[in-house]
C-alpha cells in the first residue's frame, strides 16, 4: 500500500448529500461518501478546517490572541486554553480574513489573476496548477520548456518561503544578526525575481500554454546558487546556537498519516507531490526527497534547510535543459468543458485543486491548501507545550492564512 | 568559523540611501504604467481611461504592455494629509483586513537591512494603541470590519491611516475597499506596492525629507 493511501486528502462538499472525498496522495480521484461518520475523523477535520477543541476545568484559563496583533503577519484568531504556562488546547479561527475569493463564473484570464492573488507569496504554484488543469482539459501536451520554466519559478518560490520561515524562527529566538541576514537574503531573492520576471511575486507571468510575457532564465541558477551558498553560511552559525536549537527542539512534535510537506517529511514519511504529479513532472530532474525523524520544529527546519539546497540543484538542472519558453499571450478563447484535479507540492506541502470548466468559464473550483493541514498540525502539536513555544510551533509550519479562505 | 560579529563586519553594506538618493532597484511593474502610443490596451482591472491609469485600481499585472509601460518612478502614493509631529519618531501598526499576504510582506520588508526604516526613526508597534499610523492592507473581509473599526478607535491623536495596495484602496479585482469603514489619509498603490514606494509614502506623510 502506498503511503497514506486511506488518508482523506480532500473533501468536496457536494451540497448536503454527503461528500466527495479524495483519498491518498497520488493522482487525485474522488469517491462519493454518503456516510457522515467520516466527519469525526482527524484527517477529515484537517481538510475542512474544523477545530472544535477546548479544555475546561478548575484553573483553566482561556484567552484569545488575534485576529490582529503585532505578533502575527496575517490576521487569525487563536483561542488558547492554558493551565499555568502549559497550553492544554488551542482552537484557531482563521475565517476573520476570509475574502471568499470569487473565481467560479470567471473567464480564464480573470480566474488566473484572482488565483495568483489567492496566496500571493505562493502565486506560481496556484497559477501553475490552474494553467496545468486548463491545458489538460484542452488536451494540450504540456510544452517541455514551459514545464521547466514552471519548475524554476516554483523552486525559487520554495527557497524564498523556506528562508522566510527560518528567518521568523530566528526572530522569535532573538537571533538578531541571523534574522536580519536571512531577511536580507530573501530580499535579494525577491529582487532577482523582479529583474527576471517583472514582478516580485510572479504576478502576471503564468499563462495558459505559455508565459504571458517573456522571462530571462539565462544564468538564473548561478544567481540562485550564490544566494543559497550565503544561506548555508548563515545556517551553519545558526545551528551552532544553543539558544536557537533549544527553542525549536522538542517543540510542537506530531506524527500523523495526514500530514503534508515538511511536517510529514520531518516525521519520516516519504511523501512529496513532486514525485507523483503528472502535471508538473520532476522525473528527469532527479529529485531527492528530504526526510528527518524528530517530528518537531527542529526536524521541520532541517527538512527546509535541505530542500533549499535541493531546489537550487533542481533549478540548475532545469536551466541546463531549458531552451525557448513559449509566450502565449494573456488569454485564450477556448470553449473547453471538463473536470480535472491537480496537485502541487507547495513549500508547506501537498495542495489539491479541482476545477470544472464549462465553455471556457470556470464553473466550479475547489482548493485544499497545505495550510489547512498545517494549521491542524499546529492545533494538535502545540498541546502540552509552553506558551513560549507558541511562536516556534506556529512559525515553523510556514502557514499562510490567505490560503485558508474560501474560493467560490 | 567566523563569529556573527566578524561575519557581519565582513559583509558589505546593504542599506539603501533612499529616500535621499534614488531607489537603486525598483520592480518595474509596481510603478505607474504610461501610454507609449503602441496600440490599445485592455485592462482587466478597468484602471485605464484613455491614456491615463488610475493607480488605485491598477493590479500591477503588466497586461497593458506594450501599449503602456511602467515609468520606473517610486512615487505613486497620494498623500492627502501630513502630520509633522511624527518627524522624529513614527510608530506604525500593520493591519491585515483581507490580503493575499504579499502586501503584508512588502510592508514588513521595511525592517530588513536593505530598507532599515529604523534609520529614519520609523518602527513597528504591537498594538494600534501605541501607533501613530495604521497601515491597512487587503480588501475589507467581512470578519475584519469590526476589528478595523476598533483599531481605528484605539489610535491616539494625531494619527494617520494608510491604505496600502490596490485591494485596500479600491478592492482591486478581489473585493471591497476599506473606504466604507475608514477614511484614509494616504494611499499607496501597487499590487503589492514595492517597499521603496511604501517608504516614500511614510516619509512624505510626516513631512520628512525625501
Ligand atoms: S498593469 Fe494591469 S492593471 Fe495596471 S494598468 Fe496595466 S493592465 Fe491595467
Ligand atoms: S493589493 Fe495585491 S498584493 Fe496587496 S493584498 Fe491585494 S492582491 Fe495582494
């Protein structure tokens, strides 16, 4: 049996008549499930963002953090139940900033622009998924150079996101020199993206059947490599800081079959959508999947550190293979119909998108982002940790709150 | 292995001289698209009227190229009111009303060594109660209306409210702007605006050197 084959990885509510459920991490397929008994399963709850946990009893203190506070970059509220310094349980409420992003009913161009803004820092992943879904429904073979271009954009984004996560951990541990150097490094990477793609977050670049405007890939891998080498220099010092390691070791430990991304790989599970995706193949890029075993914030960080180097290597390989990336212009007037599910390995892990197209219009769209799973990981893993561990447990999972909002 | 101190000392200076000198590296598609006369452009955000662009609506997509090309000027903000009391020290509070996450990161980037806003006496604070300015990003999500109202009420006087990014200013292509809840003193266009543009707006809003 494949890893997590019976694990619920997506739940599509088909309107009061039970659910359509996707099981396992491979190529997505959906099964109708009328049985509401699955609602009690942890993996189901993780997919639908149901957090009903609370603690009661003498001397249990319940307080809230958020939705807007200086310590959080994005708005979310946490209900925290404590006994003394100990967190007994935690119930996140991520719906405050839910924008109810309207994508269905849109033509392909507007759908693409809105999906880019579903989660800005991860825009190439989601716009790439939408593009791959549409191209596949159209029956078009994916152009190899376009595939490599998308791989490069995704891997740069992964490096940027991972550096940001590690910088936030260093900031939490008051490692001031380290976090300043790491934030500077991320800025360097954003400038590189802007120079080569015209936008710091890859907006306006991914199109259907090609890129919307031309991008400069020549020599990109050596620029990325220089940044990653600098990162390694900073990391060598950071991993030698007892203060830093003490804060993340043994913090927010959890191992579950439904976990995705660095959280899953840090608990020894060998899953990575890049190994399985038929929409963005990595099979000729010799992907090495990073695994660790501690299942805590330190192990997740070690996986990220490894993945930063691995992404640089993939970019090198992809650049050596890329020739001319097609420029497709901004829109397509195709009248396609069909339904398809695609997945991608975002920096936080496996994300799933299901798209129904009718006459070239997005009729229905469903996204199960990795942040849903990671927020559930946080809610379970932070139990029995101390309040001072909160920042490290949370930031170490690289959760994007914008990803948790609904897409209509 | 070099210590942090020696590592820092051997690293070259990164901090920009902006706003006293020109921005050294601007991401072009956050600046104002201007007509080149090369054909017609259809703007997905309806930001183009004849030959001019309403920057409050522009989502920095670049789809108008080559009929319009960005002018490369960091100054796209509009400052309706200034407050000189903040010249020496300026405390700002970032408020996410419903963003995609990128505007937040561009505002937060102001503390990285490239921009280092502390050299200009600007710093983040942890609550609107201690803030001189509220920096609002994102569209007005249903659940954030009340928290936004409360944050504005908590601001001491004098105070400034910034709408940063197309979403907060006009709703962009995502939703409603924040204008139904709060009047803004400064608007900073872009999707997202780049950190130079945000820094320039902060400086101008306090009547500072720029
Ligand atoms: S960049 Fe995009 S939103 Fe802005 S004017 Fe051009 S087409 Fe319109
Ligand atoms: S203005 Fe653009 S970058 Fe800013 S929150 Fe809105 S979509 Fe995101």
